[in-house]
C-alpha cells in the first residue's frame, strides 16, 4: 500500500488529504501536525475548519485510510510520498521583513525529513513558496541524506500534477519547477489585481453616479475579460493574496526589478484604500463621528461559507471603527468570540505564525462585543455594516432591524448583498459599494 504523509494539518493539508483519501481508497494517508489541539480537533466531531461538505468526506475515510496524528517523525519515516503544507508566513523581522516569505517552518520540516528517513521519498511542495525553494530544500535533503534518494516536486495548491488517479490527463499541467512555483504567486497576484481593479472603479462610480455592477457586467461580456471575480467589495482578504503579492514584490526587488515590484505593490495599496474608504464613509455619514455609537457588524469571515478570518477586511474595518470610538457589536455565523478578539488584538502578519506567538487569552477590546444573532447585533445600533456575503444576510427581516435601531438608521453594504431599494423603502439610508449614492451620503462626502 502506498503511504502518503502530509506535514501540516491546516486549511490546505487537511482538506486536500481528505479528498486524496476518498478518491484513492488504496492509499493510506496520514496528516501530521505539531499542534496537538489541531490534530485533536481533526479526530473529533468538531473539525478545526468549516467548509461545506468537508465533514462528510472526513467522516467517510477517517480511521479507514485517513488518519490524523502528532507523531510526525514516525509517519514521515514510513511514508513513500511526503506533502509539505506548513505555513509560510510573511517575515516579521530581519532581512525582507514585511515582504519576504518566512521559510523557518519549511526548513525545519525538511531537516526533520532528512533526519528520520530510511527509504527513498518523493517530497511534494504544497506550501506556497518563493521561486527556487525546491532547489534549497533539495540541498538540505541531499546534504543530510545518508544515501537516500529524494525527488522534489512543486504542486502548488491549485495545480493537479499528481492526481492522475481521478483528474483527466489533459487537465494535468506539467511544467518545470520554477514555473510551477511562480505560477502560484502569479495566479494569486492576477486574481487580487482583478479585485483591486474593480474596487478602484467602485470609487470612481461613486464619484460619478455610475453603478459598478453594471460596469462589471458590461466589461465581463468581453470574453477576453470574462465575468468572474469582478465583484466590488470592501476589500479582498484571506491567507494568500496579500502574503503572496508581498512575496512577489520582494522577489522582484531582489532581482533588480523595482518597477515591477511597485506595480504589484499598488494592488495591495488599493485594497488598503478600499477598507479605509469604507470606514471613512461610515464615519462621515454619521456627522463625522461614531464616538459612543453602536455599530453592528454582520460578517467577520473573509468570505462566506468559511470560519477563516485570516486577513479578513473585517479586522481593519473594526479597528477603524474602534479607533473612532464606536461600540462595535459583531455577528458571524461561523466565527467565535475568542477568534474575533484574538484577531483584533494581533499585530499585522502575526496571524500566520504558530499559536505560541498569538495571545491565548487576548485582552478583550472593550468596545467590541460578539453576539450570536444579527438582530441582537443591530438592536439599538445607529448603523449596520455588512462585511461578509453570507446568504442569510440577504434574507433578514430588515423591517424588524429598522424598528429596533436608532434613527436615522444606516446600512453600509460592503458586499452588495442587500436590495438597497427595498431597504430605502423601509426608511434606511443605504450605502452600497460602487453604487449611486443616496442624497444624504452625497451631502456628507467621505474623504479617504
Ligand atoms: P495553516 O496555518 O492552516 O496550516 C499549517 C500547519 O502546519 C499548522 O497547523 C502548523 O502547526 C503546521 N506546521 C508548521 N510547522 C510544522 C512542522 N515542522 N511539522 C508539522 N506541522 C507543522 O496554513 P494553510 O492555510 O494550510 O497554508 C499552508 C500553505 O499553503 C501556505 O504556504 C499557504 O501559503 C499555502 N496555501 C494556502 C491556501 C489557503 O487557501 N489557505 C491556498 C493555497 C496555498
Ligand atoms: C484564493 C485563490 O482564489 C485560490 O486559487 C488560492 O489557492 C488561495 O487564495 P481564497 O483565499 O480561498 O482563494 O478565496 P477567494 O475566493 O479567491 O477570495 C479571496 C478574497 O477576494 C475574499 O475576501 C473575497 O471575498 C474577495 N473577492 C473575491 C472579492 O472581493 N470580489 C470578487 O469578485 C471575488
């Protein structure tokens, strides 16, 4: 029986290995991690990650050909193929701080593989890494090898080279190592650039009276542009886009390409601008102050159908509102109070480092409360900010919400999910990203 061991039981390692296990019953898959709480959660009824369908896949294979363990060395030693999907955060200090990828976790995994291996191994880079990491890893492995052969592959999370068992061959792209590594960074940079482009247009739409949804629809009809990934929003979040672009910027700078580096940096600058523009809009609409006012925040995850809050725009928006002394009441169907308080207490870039660097019991931000119901969050509030596009926010009883709010009652829709016209009929003043402004908002222009 072929044995796979995956180092890193996170958002990538856990779900990817669960799919390999269900698609390949003849392969034994063990996912290992140094974090005991994470492994315990994978072995429990409450998985550490929420994703539609994941529970069923894990429960169908766990204990049969899918296992989760903290016994890292034993399973690495026994494996034929080792996937490495450890975190590769942005460096927080030293050379390249704030940009370069921190390969500490990758390197320590590679050294451990060299240490415990007694048979030939295929080592698969699953983490997103800077170009030429495979070469560095190969050096670590071969210089410490004790006569063992290693083959190093790069299989970034979105590619499918080793999945011929269930992916048609014509869909499998094979490239040289460096192209594979760079493709991952390039894909995320292009995707993020698309969102920053549409978000930049959203500011212009608000200024001119155009409607960003109509603009997106119109340009998306050109097949060279295409209709996907053109939704204006309060900003992109998630663990990859910003980190990978910063990494790309650093690689460009190291290769003497400052113009290219600056080009990609601008994608992040527009994203930061979009988040602060949103906060400014909230504050300016309410007579230039939210001090002491209750503001409801609906949605904290970086997108719907996940409990993942890494780099979520909600962090910057909530920090901005708290900075202006608002009382913020947050509701998200999948994010716990503990997680939200941890996120709001954490320094930039610390989230992707191991648990011991993160505050275990963070000093709660006093102006922030977390509730388990959208109506509770909005009760007595002056404004409601929608920051994640959860389907349930489309179906709320907005009349009930309006009746229980202070007047004038505002809705700031950071995801364009509500029917603004219906809400205006109820009596709300509504701000939708990139849409023509209410008379009230026009009279109170936001200064970014
Ligand atoms: P994660 O933080 O959720 O998981 C990484 C896990 O690795 C952690 O549980 C950590 O404890 C473990 N780990 C670190 N060092 C270890 C070691 N030496 N031995 C055993 N376990 C160790 O991260 P993630 O979101 O799964 O991302 C992993 C990699 O995949 C990153 O490089 C990321 O950039 C890339 N990636 C992530 C996504 C995504 O959507 N999350 C998508 C594409 C690529
Ligand atoms: C991304 C890449 O899409 C994926 O290929 C890669 O492997 C990991 O990073 P993910 O972070 O899970 O995936 O989410 P994605 O759906 O790409 O959304 C990223 C962010 O962009 C979210 O905050 C989302 O709300 C935002 N977004 C997306 C927009 O604001 N507008 C859009 O039109 C699309």
